[in-house]
């Protein structure tokens, strides 16, 4: 054992030594940085073999080059290029040239001539392709220069006849990125006739190499993306490519056809082998529909996706996509959908089917049956039955988009969507439920469809069930039986999965308020009231009973006759629920009862404008502040903050703005308070303790500014400037306080320097906004900058102090849309008295379920914190997959947190809360002089701080000692 | 060009019960190679008609000498049932190709069938277990998309066909000629298998099954949903569900369907599967995951879908257990065995349900109850009253008319040949294929031979130098079009090469002969020969701007390699004779020149 320990010690020791060595090495590298081009030159001259040279070049490519030295490096590279015999080295040089020309701040027109020059003499196809790539980089860097573009296009055209597909590919890419369609290009580059790029690219649609064909189509698409209008003539060419042997060609061709159909939807094209003519968009729609049954799934996905965005297509073509003529032994057969519909309309519903009721009926005329439809027939029927789930999802999405734009189509596709609820892949099921919700305004569910929909409520996946609840919230049901069915199934769902309680109640709330007249006849049955007998009073705590009541009360809101059917205890229960679940139970106008809230609710709506006005007025009052005496100012600020907070509570839509401004005002208030302290006037050493207030204020202002910057969505650059300015003031305050409380000058030197640096940064980042900051702290500070740079720390502090006092209060412009990020932890609820028991040293998984509002990029910012009673805190990063996005601005976090601790003697509570992490440098544009290579990416994305943004929830846990 | 014949012959079900219970056996001759596709048996017969008539292939001589290989598309008995008889009793020692799952499952089925035929029915002259084993030793297993070289010329390649586990379509290729045989296939995916797929291989002939030639089926989703709903409702109300199945194929699909549904809906009701043959087969289903559909392939790392969680082995005693349950039992037509026993026990209760997932032959209990009979006479004069609900669900794994058309469209064959279907129905499909795809289509009767001529393409090697030289003259984008090329074709040791004429001469050791044409042109010109030559020179120079026209010191004029000399015939000083001489290669230019000169020279300025 001892020997083992000893070994460990040695190991650790040696490790330390190694690390030191590494550090030294990195320092050396930095020293050699400045003379980049010279070093490269020396390296390349030293290289004895092509392999060596290649190594040097690879090493060189790892580090970035400053804009100033790019040209020198390029010259050296070119020089070596001419001398080099090995094509692989030349290839690397060519690629480096391309990389270098992309450097920001470097204008690559000076190397273009050289690049074209070496292009003419190059023999190797690979190097040629790479050089063309370089030219492409140069060309895209100089989008304004017509002459260069034309010249490059010319070069590309020359090399189009190359035998290598790689070279032709690159040429086409170049043409797509730089070519222009307009013939009337200014002829400042004489001798270069303008070319019809589209025609040239179009010629390569029939190239022998599929890669080149693909590149040609891609180039065409690129032309379109750059805003050049393609000619309609390519439509026919593209249609021919749909039957290409290679999938990438077909896939690209489908895209091209889609593009053309969007450009010329109304032009007329003839149908081959007949005299008829149809709209181009319809023709294209039919062709793309045909591709939904292509042999390659990549093409199928592509086609299915694009179908969704073809909204101009005529309705009868659209409806064909869901059409499939069934037959059996040449006799026409009805689809199950048609049969279900018929059964329903004949009044007989799902009465157990006899064998053979799907027996085929009428004879089919053999001549009239078309087995391969030229048009759109059954495209979605195929797409939804596809083997690959990618295709099915794409088809569902397309169906959704088309149904949103066409109500009649929505009605028709319902059957198919309902069918998709039984797909084998959960993603597809979920997607189709979401789709259904999106189109639910346009549709009314038939009873048999509702039946199928409700059957899915038993699904074991929580996501599916919740999506289904959301769907039911906004569905229209046609009959009272439907409502009853829905209620029964939801209650069944509730008993099977009690955790769905909230979601089911919410669902019933909407179901009730949407269908008051359908609920009315059900009320006696649901409340089990009897005309003669009194029935037992149901248990008030039964979630199922509450669910029924939620449905009824919400229906009763718009149905004044309903309360007459209630029995006494129902009224009592109403009063109880109205208080305990006020978000689910609306205010009712009950006979013989005063309605307190009814007077309030309409007035709130009409007051919307005044409250906005009030907000504006109170803020304006504050911004005229600098003229008031400090005491009055403080009071006014305090009042305004209070007003704003109250306003935020009352008016949920103004909460974001009110909170945001209140926070800002609070910062200002703190600043004023800190500066007003009488202690400033007295000599420093005496007030070591008392300066606590000022330093605490500085700290709090810092925190608040971080909150302002990162907790609100919709903050614009205007506000960021002000926030940063406030933070700068806080830093100044901190500096002053430290200066007064610390003895000795040494630490002060560093702090002063740091502060001045920050002022400098501020100036650089927000240089465009500086004019708006008239009379402000920074404005004054920048005027005094030259003096500050040269003066001693003590003097600096003095200057800061006076500037801070004299500076004006900046007006915070309010953003259009601002929302405060918030989070509520739904689960764990923190109510349980039963501790979670587990063996110490092992882990226990705690299910956390929370809703997040207005959080941007929650995957990276939201963390879960667990605080143990001993003060130990643990931060957990949830997986990206744990976040769902049920609606705009809303997120849902469902994750598991692993808890572990050493043994306790008795159960204790741990706190769980959500944190919003931020990184202050993320929002600021990256400074160009900081090189990417120097800072490791880990440092850049690291978390700088966290803001708690949810109420903590307490969880009772009990780690037990392990039994031996 | 040679014409090569395809001889195609097949045997069809003659009368009998099922559409797809016929014997499948097709003989193809392609470029001198003979391949037998499938070796099926007829389940309806118990005599010699059961097996194909192999004497048809060769009257005398051994089968091994005549056939190059045998290919089995999948393990259904109507496609492989006669294999042991064919290889062991008739005698065939050549290779037999099939996919790995087929190779694994085929002997189980053959053995099972043999047991029923020999042990139960007591038939003589039937193959033995040993024969099945010996026969399987001759099998060569192939992978999907693997090109197997049967001999130097013949190669085969398997494509995925859906239908049942391991079903494959085969491409048979000799030189540039190829045939695709589909076997049975399914173009719509189901719960455990994917859809058939083939690349654009453009065979000369596509032989496709046409079981559902006149049917277009509804979406499978409705069927599945109906099935699940029925089972779920019955079980919820405390009833028992009996699903009679054949051991392989549909049974697995239904199992997966129910299993996933149970999983999704969190149901606890037991599902049983009758043991025996199925257990063995399920074992193979677990192994051949790459042959299943996307969902199973993607999730098998977490859980193999065939490792059923909810489906347990059935025991006889379970049938009397109270409470709801679902039982899969063999055989599928309720004519004997376990399924019939359970049926008799449960038939009296109206809560229970029987679901027939497939077709039932006339005369079986299954057929009777499906046609609505409620009182059944069992053996021993018992009368069984059927109170339980009877449902029919068709789960079939053949391509429908649309699917067949889709496959033909994918493969783009030159000719289509329909087999494995009823003549009347095939007629309809044939007409459709010819109309809509413009592909000629055949539907031979049993024993009929179809011969198809093919255009044979002969590969010729070309020397790189010549190719490059010729390429340089033309523009690239039209490279796919035929182009005129000058060269010499050398046929030597049965290979063809195209080389430039210089190289051909060198190789053959021949001296080059020059062929020159000479022509006299009379001109009226009174001047001297030199002057005439000069005039000719200036005239040609002015017209032929693109050619090199020279005036040589000896008084003659050359255009490229064409020589023109002026001479004065002694008898008439007023006319001059121009001698024009050119080689064969310059024929075009030479004839142009003479016609030009014959028109005379322009009047010179005097």
C-alpha cells in the first residue's frame, strides 16, 4: 500500500513538472508570432522535399495571419508556387491563397492577376480546381467590382471544356456565384463580351458527368439566390433532368423546378401528347408530386418538403394528392375513409363491421384506369406511407403548410393526419399532432375521427399526450356525444397518468369555453344530479371531479342558463375552485350572488392605453431628474419604482417594460444613494467599515445590470449601451470605494489601469453610439482621458468622483418588445412530506419539469442548481434534448437531476432552482485584433456568471448509510 | 449482331385454391446460360402434379450439365418446396443461390412440410430429412447488392424485395444482357419489413409476379388501426382474442404491431404465441435485423423489436384462464391443430373475437365462419354454436397493380414478363404496362416459351492516343451523342481494338500504300504556262483563305498536299492543261478544287 502511495505521489509530481514545461513552450510560440512571412519564407526555402514543404505549409495554415501581413505572405507563396514542381504542394499553396484572401481587412484584387496567370499555365486538374476555388473566394470578396467579376467569368468559361469534372464543377460554381444575367453590363472592361451565363450553365445540364450536372443545377440555383431572375426556358431542361440516373441530380432538379414554378406560376405550358395547356405551377406541382415516389429517399424527402410551399397551386390539383382510386379484381372499391364517412352520415356508427362490407361494388372501366398518374394523384398518400420516416415527416409538414392556406384541403387531409397518429415512430406521431393543432381553426372533427384521436391519449409518451391535450384545446367538436367521449377519455387518461392533471384541466377549460351549447345538455349527467333525489356530494379533492367542474364552469361562462342546473354543493365548490384554481375557473354571473370581478374585467381592457400612457409619463418625470435636489430625486425614484412594479403586476403585457425600467431606475437610485453618503467628505482611513453601503451598492448595480442585459428578450443595442454605461459607473464607484478603503498604492495601480482599459473598450465597442451619450459620465471621462492616462491613481480617483457626481442621468429608450425571462418549476412541487430515500454515495434521479418563458437559446443558458443543506451547491447542465418548444417564446424543460450526498442522520431539504447563465462578451461584437487562434474556444464560451430566475423548490431527501 | 434468345417457361396453378399457392418455377436461357428461378411446389396436390415436371428441361442428359445455377427468391414453399426433390431425387449438383435468411428458414419449413406429408398423411416417395440436409449443402448464400460471379460470364445480384424476411429480387447478367426476376415482393413497407427497391439497372427483361394485377389497395394505416382498435376494445371489455396465423411472415408483422401498441398504450393484458415452429423462426428474425425495416434497424441497439416484452409462449392450459388475453395460434385457416382447439373453447362467448388475417380455403372452418355460418358441425356430430365475433383483416404482402407499375418504372426494363397470377387479371396489367410505360409485355401460359431478340453491344478497346486526338476535335458537352471517328478496327484473338491507321500498319507490318487521283482540267488561256500557274495561284489564294496555298519555284502550285501543274499541250496553244493530283485522304478538297478549276479562271486584268 505504502509503495503504491509513493508511486502515486511521484506520478503527481512529474505531472506538475510537465505542465510547467508546456507553459514555457506556449510562451515561446507567441514570441515568434510577428515575423510570420519571413519565417514562412525561411521554412519553405529550407524544405528539401515536397513532403517537407507540405508540412511547413500545414503548420503555417494553423495560425491566422494579420491583415497587414497578408500581402507579403501571398507574395512569398506565389514565388514558391512558380518554383514548385510537386502538384500537392501547389495545391496546398492554392488553397492557402484562397484562405488568405478571405482575411478581413485585406483587399484581394492585387493577387487576382497572379492567380489568373498561374491558372493559365497549370497542368494538374486538381490544382486547377483549387485555383478556381481561390478565384471564387477572391470574386466573392469583391462583389462591387464589375470588371473583375467579368474577367473571372471569362476565365471560368475558358476552363469549362476541361476534361476533369472537378475543374468543370468549380467553373460552374464560379459562374453561379459571380455571373450575371443582364446583358447591359457596363463595358468598362473592353474586349470582354458579356456572356449569357444562364445559357452557358444550361448547356452543362447535359454533361456526361453527373457531378457536373449537379453542379450546373446548383449554379443555376445560386444565380437565383443572388436575386437574378432565371428565364422560363430552363423549365423544360430541368424537367428532363427529373429522370436522371443519379439521385443528386434529380434532387437538385426538383429544387430548380420549384424555383421556376415560384418565379412564373401563371405562365402556361402545354401538356405533352395532348392539346391542353395548364399553368406552370400546376405542371410543376404534378412533376414534384411524381418525385414523391422516386427510388431514392433523398429525392423523396426533398420533393415532399417542397410541395408544402407551393401555395399557388390550383385546388383541384391539390385535392388530387389525397386521391387514390382503389379497386379489387377490376371493381371499384371504397377506401376505409370513405366507408367511415358514409357510416357516419347514415347515422350508423361503428356498429361492428360484417365481413365483406368492404366488398367491391361497381365494375371499373379497364380503359379509364390510370395506374401511373401523370399528375399529382395520391402523392401524399404515398408520402405518408413511405418506408423512411424522414419522408413521412416531410410529407406531414407539407400537408400542414398546404392545409393552412386552403380550408377545403384541410378538411380533406384530416383523415390522413388522423391516420398518422398511429405511426410507428414517435416523432412522426408528434409532428402530425402538432400539424393538426395548427390547422384546427379550419376543421371540425367527425365523431369517428375524434375517436381515433382520443385513442392516442393512452400513449405512454408524455410528449404525445401533452401535444394531444393542446390539440384538444383548440379543436371544434360537432356533437355532444363527441364532448362526452372526449371527457371520458380524458378522465381515463387522468386515472392512468395522474401527472397529466394540470394539462388535462387546462384542456377541459378550453373545451368547455369553446362548446358551451354542447356541454349544456350533458350537465345533469356529468354532475349526476337527479330531478327528485339528492345525490351524494362528490369528493372535492378528486382530480376527476375537478376536471368535470372545470369543463362545466367554463361552458357556463357564456351560457347563462346553465347555473340553474347546478345543485347547492356545486355552487360551494365553485366558490372554492374560483379561489384555489383561479386560472382555470372563470368568473361567473351567478344568480343571487354578487359578482365582484365582473366590474373590473371590462375596465381593464379599456384601460390598456392609459396604462401605457401612465408608464410613459412616470418615466418622463424621472428623466427630468437632474434638475431636482437629491433628496427629491430619491423620493421620486422610489415612488416611480413602486408604481412601475405595481403596474407590472397588474398589466401582464407591460410587465416586461415596467420591470426593465424599474430595474434601471433602481440602479440609478442606488448610485445616487451611494454618492449622497456623507462619509465621502471625511478622510478615508476613518471609515473603513461604513463604506460598506457604497461597495454593496456598486455590487448590486453590477448584478442588476447583468440582469437587465441577459434576462430580457428583445433588448437592442441602444439599451445595451446604456446598461454598459451604468455598469461602468458602478465600476468607477467600486474603484473609488476601494481607493478609500485600501492602504498602499500598489493594488490601486492595477485597478486604475484596468478601469481605464475598460473605458477604452467601451469607447471602441460603442463608438457609433457615443453621440447619444451627451453629458454623460463616459462623455466627460473621455474628454479627460489624456489627463487620466498620465495622472497618478489618487488623482484619477478624485477625478472619477467628481465626474460621477456631475454626470447626467441617461434616458433609457424603451425597446419595442421586451419580455422578462421567467421560469416556474412545476415538478418537484415541494409539497411532499415523504423524503426521497437513497443510499449515500449512490445517486437518485429527481424529475424536474419546468416551463421557461422568453428565454433565448435555453439549451446553452439554462442550468439547474441544487443547493444542499451544508451549503454545497451543484450546477447541472441539462441536455439539449431535454428542452421542448411548445410555442413561440415558451420552452419546457423536462430533465432528470441526479442527487447524491454522504449520509445524513435525518431527512433534510435541498433547494432546486433554475439559473440563467450569461457571458458578457458574447453579446459584444468580436474585436478584430483579438486573434481566434490565441484564445482557446473553451474560454470564449465559458459561463461568466449566473442569474437565478425561478423560485427555489425544496425537495426532502434522505441519504441513508449503506448497509454492510 | 447476334440475336440471343430467352427461353422462359413456367408452371402455373391449375385450378386449386389460392392465387399464390401455385408452383413457381421458371427457366431462363440468357446468352447460352441456363438458369432456373425458384423451385416451388403446389400445396393443392398430393400426387405427381405437386412438383414441377423437371423432365421438361432435358429429355436426356443430366440436369447439372444443362443448368448453370438455381436461384431461390424466398422461403415460401410455393417457391422452394420442390428443392430437395429436384436436387436429391431428380439429381442436380450445381450451385443453388439464396439469401442468408432464406437459407436459415427454408430447411425448417421443408422439414415441417415433410413431417406433415409423411408422418401424418403417410405418403411414400417423398424426400427425407437427410435429403433436405444434403440439398441445403449445395446452397450458396448471397448478401444484398453483392455481385456473385457464378462462372466467368454469369453473374447474379440480389435486391431487397420486402414480402417476407429474406425475400430478394435477382438480377442475372451475362455480358451486356440481363434479366431481373422479382419473386414475390411488396412495394409498401409494413411493420417489420421495408419496401422493395431496385436501381435503374435497365435489364433486357423483367420477370415480375402479378398476384394483385387488378387490385389497388387502400392505405395500410386504416387496416392497422382497425385491427388494433378491435383487439383493444375486445380486451378492454374482458374478451379473449384469437388470431389464427401461419407460422411465418404475417405472424411476425402482427406480433410487432401488437407489441408496439401494448408498449405505447401501456397495456398489461397478456399476449401469447403458440410455440413450436414459430419460436425457431422468431430466433432467426432476431438475427437478421439488416433485413427489416427502418424502425427496427434503428432501435435494435436499444432493444431488438423481436425480443417481445409482452408476447409470451403459449401453453395449452392458458386457454382456460379467466380474463382477457390475445393468442396467436397456428394454423391460419382454423382447419386443425391448436388454433381450432382454442376456437372451440372460446366460440361460445360473445365477448370473444376471432380475427382472420388471411385468406381461407373453401371447406375449412375459417372459410365457413367468414361466410357467416353460425352453427358448425364438428367431427362426432357435435354442433358448435359460434357466438364470438368474427373479423376479417387482409394483411397481404404482395405488390398491388400500382406497386408493380412503380417497380417496372424504377428498373426501366426493355421487356416485361408477367408470371404468378391469373391470366385474365394479367391481361389487364399487360395492357396497362404497354400503354402507360410503352414497354412490350408478355404473359406466357404454363410451359410456353417466349423468345426475345436482344441487340448485342460489343465492347471495343480504343487506344488512348486516338481517343484524345479525336476528342480534341469535338466540343465536350455533346459527349453522349454518337460521333464519327477515323481509325482501324483490329480483330485479334476474339477481342476488338480501335487504333489509328499508322499504328495498325505498324502492328501488322504493312507498308503504307498511297492512292492518288489525278485529273486534267482544260483551260482556255493563251499565255505561257508560268503565267497560267501564277493566275491559278492568285485565284486559289483569294478563294481558299483557310488553306495553305503555295507557289513552288518549279512553276507548280500546291494547296495543302494537292499538286497543280500547268502544261501546254502541243497541238493547241490556246488551251492549257492543268494537272491536279491529290491523295485519297484529301479527296474532299481535291474534288472541290477540280470543280472550282473547271469553272475557269476569272478574267484577268489585261
